[in-house]
């Protein structure tokens, strides 16, 4: 599916977490093809490398980096590395991040009674604390630079829930509240910073299909549609803001 949103991001530097596959990869492709230099952060390094190689073959700018978003020290070190490359010859147009997309997420489909402490911790740390660590590092730099844009990928689980989704719903609900807070702080601290939460309904991606292979794909949407919503958020002129977008399949069972 080709993108329906056409914008130019020449000279922009983007960091996408969970960018190696699924929705993250769709967002990476959209950003790179719009002209952004994209850092693809993921624990799946082989897939991230293959994606970047395919984009480089198209004449785009993309490079993979290994990142576990659960590790705040690793997050800080990545931003310090990107800072060190800014404006240097090997940094090309510079790699100070002015677009951050938090897409990395995991889920465990179990009832509350069956969950282990490790599973709860893994979901909450990946889906809530990880994006908070990344926002903290990016936001500080964006304020100093006078602009930028942060997009946090949410879920219909942020506004409702269902059984066997306790930690995931808790994490996405918390991330939605954090995103709203960051939006308000950006209004106060630096009007040049955009903050957008994208509430995405079910998509035909490994996130769903790996766990539920018998899912009726007619009930799902293409990840490229949600990637288009991210591109739209980045296209809104400075006098306006796309604070929150909702993109769900027509037959989404968890919305409204």
C-alpha cells in the first residue's frame, strides 16, 4: 500500500523504536521515503539491518542500532552517541533527533491470576517506562534546539480493556496520560515541539498474527494506514497541533 500522506522531511533526523518490523517498519519506510535520516532502534538486529539495507538501496538514509528500551542507561547512551555524531562528516546531515516515534511494545495474553511477576514487569517496562525514558532524553534536547516532534503509539487498550490484557492496558493507559502531560509541558516550555499520541486499532502485523494466527484479517487494518497517521501528525503546520489521533479498522471490536 502506498502512502496517502505526502510530506517532505529533508534534513530531519528520526529515531523509531521497535522499527524492525510491523508498524515500526511501516513508519520507518514512510519517514525515510519522505527524506528523513532514520535510526531504526530494535532488539531484532537482523531484521533492522535488512530493512535499512533495502532503504539504502532506494537511496534513503537509514541505519540500525541495537536498543532495549527497558534499559535507561542504554537509552541515554544512544542519545549521547547521536549527539556525538551531530554535524560530523560521518553524521551526514547530523543525527540530533528531532523526530521520536515510540513504537516498541510487547504483550502477554494471560489472565491476571496466571501472570508471573517477570511478565508483568516486562510489559510495563517495555510499553510504559521505555517510552518515558526515550521521551525524557529527546524532550530535553528538543527544548534546547527549539523544536521537534514526539509520537507515542498507543492502543485502543489505552481507553478500554478486555480480559487477558491487564498489564498491556495499564501500560498503554499510563502512556496516554504521560503523552497528554508532555503535550501540556511542551505548550509551556517550547511551542515548537509537537507531541502526538496515536491510538491504533488492530493491525495485520506480527504483534497480533504471531500470537493469534487464526485471527480474521478482515477485522484488521494495514500498518501503513497507521503509519500515514504518524506522517499526518508531522505535517500539521506550527499554528495547530495533532494532539491525539485514532485510527481503527471499520469493524474494530474494542472501539468505542
